[in-house]
C-alpha cells in the first residue's frame, strides 16, 4: 500500500526539470503571465458554449453562471498559485501532486487531465469547424452535409440551413491532424506571438461588445431567469448552477500559467497575479460578452448553435466586419488547440518517463526531438472524439474533468500544509483551510450540477485509469524502483 503513496522528492523533481528543460530562463513578468493566462482562457468556451448554456440551462442569466464559475476558479487559482510558487518548475497538477500527495493521486490527476486537454482540444476543434463552415458558406462554398457534423448532432447555420446529423465532422478531424503533425515537427511559442494572439482575441470580444451594445433589445432579457422546467438543469437557479458548470470550460487556462512558473521572474508575485489577474480580466469580458449576446437574440435561438457569435453579430448590421470576426476567432481557436495538444503530450510524456505509462509515450523523434508517438496517439484519439461527439457533450466531459482536478488541487494544499509545513513557500494560499474548503465546495457543487451522464462518463474513465495503473503503472513505477 505504501508504494502507491510514494512521493517524488523536490530535489529529484528539480533535477529532472533542469535536465529536461535545459534550465529555462526566468524572463516572464507579471504582465506576460496575465497575457499568457488570457491567451489560454479565451476560446471555445466563450465563443460556443455561452450560447449552449443560455439556450439549455440559464437563459439570459448565463451572466450569473459566469460569475459563479469565476468564484470557483478564484479559490482553486489561489491553491494553484501556492503549488506553482513552491515548486517553480515546468509542469502541471500532475507534477505538483507527485511531489506532495504521492504517486496514486498524481496518476488520478494525470489521467484526469486527458479530459481537460485532449477532449478540450476536441471541443475546440468542433467549434472551429462550425465557424469555418459559416465562413465558407458566405462565399457559396458548401461542404457535403454528411461530412460536417457528428451523427447525433443538429447543426444550424445563420442563414437558416439546418443539418440533421452526418457521418462525421471532417473539418474538425483535419485541423487536429494538421496541428498534431506540426507539433511533431516541433514548435516554439514566443511571448511576442502570444501577445499578438491575445490582442486579437480580446479585440474580437471588445468589438462584439462595443458594436452589439447599441443593438440590444431589452425584451430579450424577459424573463432574465426563466422558470425551471421541472428538470434540475433546465433554467431557474439550478439551471444557473448547471450553466456555470458548462461555461466553466471557458475558464480553463490556469494550467498554462502555473506551468510557466519556472520561467517567471518572481514566482511569489507573478504566479498569483498571472492566475488571478487573467481570471479577473476574463470574467469581466465574459459577463459583458454574454450580456450583449443574449440581448441581441432571444436565448432560445441559440439551441443547437455551436457558433452563436456569428449568429448574434448578424443582427448588428455590420456584415462587412463579420468575415474578419470569424477569421480572428478561427486564429484564436487554432492557438488554443495547439496549446492543449502540446500540454496533453507533455503530461503523458512525463507519466511515461516516470514509468507509469509504456515507453512508447516518451520516445523522442531522432530529428525533431519531440514525443512524436504520443502526438500520433492523441492525433487519432482526439480526432475520433472531434469527428463523432457533439460539442455540448464534449464540453460537459471537459468541465467535469477540470472541476475534479481543481478539487484535488484544493485538497492537496490542505494535505501539504499538514505533511510538509516547513517547505519554503514563495506564495501562501490565504485563510487555509477556509479558501481550499470553499474551492472544494463550489467546484463540487458545479460538478453536482452537471447532467448524470457526465458523472457516469467520469466514473468510467477513472475506472479505466485505475485498471491501467494497477496492472501496469504500479509495477513499472521508477520511483518505486528507487525505493
């Protein structure tokens, strides 16, 4: 039993990081970290799932859903900041938990991160496909209907065209394949490129808010909180909670900030500012964005619409700007998918180096020096989900996986305070255990608010992970070999 709780010592962790990352330079200030967070956060969650949450769960009160989700993120973000500043190396919640809570918890978080990164990339790919289809549609280019959506999905274009199911979503599959091949060849992200993409994404949001505000129809806000239909997740206050769990996907991106801890000039200051600063900026933008979108159109019209921004913006009369808007969204989506696919490959690469997964996942290409077999594996895995699963179902799966990871991080901070009280902490989560407990309660409540199917899928996924761990991981763990 002690083997499953074996921990990776901080000296060993720092040594591995130094070897694998070649001593990354600390060049990122607080502003760059905030920009990094905004760049990773703004994506499909805002541009697609906002409409779904409004149509199916919260109505115009989806703005309240965003605030509730942000509160849960704030508590979890404070806990992330302590981890990142205490263990200032490139990594993720998997790395932190291995050093503080042991191998078994690290495995659970690492396995759970597949739901966040891999299925997150699939969700963005489906949304990317919707906006591409809308863009091509405007120029009279019509792809075969059986190749633009999954068999269990109804797709509605802004001109009223309705597509009731297809064979699979070919554009979503193609973009996943192209980005995976690009990652195999190797990519380098620069702060300059990221800042350009951040400016582009924020510009899209600001243009939408500024131009759409004067076209708001107050009648679309009545009723602001639609009456519950009798089902927990359909409107009313319980619908708002479910909506918060759905749009929680829009706040995914804290990992991107925390994994940059080794490159932060001052982790004690930069980590909390980067994590919480990006959260504050995005929350304000999200609430204003959702307010305008549900003011332009009645929330019911966003049902089965995975590209609600284009649909709502059409009501402003600024048709000449719509193509540029869609192109900017496509560019933003592309960068998010690239980061998610890269992040997933790094998690599996780390787990494989620790012996918890086969060596296949940590084999490096002799020329490009990338974990190319892992990239190929997830190219296939993500493509299957992107091609066959509706975006709303993918969003639910990603949200529950991320919320679960956040709960474990909050638990980890409390455990770490009791078991490792003397380890230097550049940043300390305030009011422990109050803040972690509130994070657990809020994130747990949002998980409870998701449909039962999401829980069944999470349970099935974790069960599969446990089978792999106890039949392979625990027997091949390198940390247990050292012991």
